[in-house]
C-alpha cells in the first residue's frame, strides 16, 4: 500500500533506543500514509524519543537487507539527501566492510 516514509537506519541515535551499531542489522521504519494531524503526532513522538509502536500507521523491524520496489518509475525516493530513481533498490548491511580511523584529542 501507499507509504509516506520508509527509513532504514544504522545508528544508535534514531527513533529506536534498541538500535545498536554492532548488531549486524539495520532498523527499518515505515509510516503509512495518514492524515496530516496524525502524521504530526507521530513525528512529535519520534522526535521526543518515544516512537508510537502501538500506532498501526508506524511499523518497525530489524533486517540485514531490504528491497524497495516503487509502484512506478515516477515514484522517486530520497537516499540520504539524494533523490533516487523510482527503480527497485536493495540495501544490505555488510558488517565490518569499512575500517574507520579517527583522531583522539
């Protein structure tokens, strides 16, 4: 069905306090199309760190991969600020694929 928001995140500072960088999975959140007032209430709860897990318009899962299949090529979506074409897209978690170095002051 129509979805307003689909988010796949990999960070501990998300709408889910149970999200962890080292668990080998991403946290997937879906907000189904709903009215503006209800959407504003969902966003307010998420921003306050209390995602509305009992609300049927809000769903979340843990996954190691997801596939997004738009209904048509005109259904573009946003990937980290970049607009992606409305084509099927697969997103996978690849644990330990990158080594990150940082300076400690």
